[in-house]
C-alpha cells in the first residue's frame, strides 16, 4: 500500500512540475500569420535522367519553369500499370533580390493525372528574407507523346509566417 501512495504522489508531483519546466520559445512571438493561395503552371524544359525499372518510370533532376518559377523535380516515380506515383520538388520563385526558395515539396500522383502534396519553403533577400511558407497543393499533371510528364498545374494553399524581425513587403 505504501508503494502505491509513493508512486501516485510522485506522478502527481511530476504532472504539476513538468509544465512549469517547459520553456516556450519566443521565436514566433509577435509573428504575423497570413493565409495564402497561389496557382502555378510549370512546363518541363529538360527531362533530366529517365529510365524504366520493370513497370516503374523513374525521372530524376528534370528542370521545369513558368513565368515566375524555376522548378527541379528531384525525383519522380510512376507505376505504369496503376498510374500511381510520388515526386519530390525544389523550386525558386521571383526575381533576384526577393526569391522564395522551396526547401521541400513532396507529392503523390493518383489516377495518372491527379497530384497532391505538401511544401515548406523560405524567402530570401530584401523583400522576403525571413518569411516562412508552409502548406499543401493539389492539381494535375499531363504527359507528352512519350508518356513522360511535361506539364503540371497546381493550386497551393497555406500560411505565411512573417517574424517581427523580417522585412515587410512594400505597400
């Protein structure tokens, strides 16, 4: 019986003390959160490395672009029997001095043409420096006459975190 009381007392003390020992980081204190939506069309410029392994199409380091975005599909894998696959992307958006750099975007391909995924990126330069972008995307993918992906259209939704020390966009 004494062991039960001791264990329950210890647990109760820990439950009361642990929250007071947790320090909340002030990094995001005063940050501004903005909801964002953007639609992008990107076209494949260079297919990079392409090969088939069994019934799986592999594409690595292909280069894509639009009027505002340069995009590298680091890896795309598509099952040629089911039309399902995955891909990883890195991108740059904007002219020099205020670039948004995509650190990580991962997506899925379903039913040959539907794409969806998530992204995390950050801004650089005088206008976007310190800004963080986090969200998801969905859209479509189209193929050329050789059944290689050639076009992606997607809509991004997410939030933008603007730390208090980050530069602000001009009004």
